[in-house]
C-alpha cells in the first residue's frame, strides 16, 4: 500500500491506494487530515483502508 500526502494552504490531504493490477491502480480511500496533533494517519482511516482492500481483493478474485 502507498500513501500520497498533499499539502495545500496549510491543509493536509491523504490519498491511500493499493493493488496495482497491470497498468491499473485502484484508489481505495482519500481524505482530508484534520488532526492538529502529530502527522500520523488516524487508526480509523487505516482500518477503513484495510477493510476496503480486503473486499476489493475478494471481488477481483
């Protein structure tokens, strides 16, 4: 899994994606980071990404 971090005018955005299949990259989740403390991605966002990856793998199998 890769994480792309974008900063725009003081706001931080994250695009988390996984599963490159041939030339396709499936975007799994994107969100605006709102926490003012630390740079870590919130656990709830990580759990959501993991769940979506699991469901996507099952659907593509």
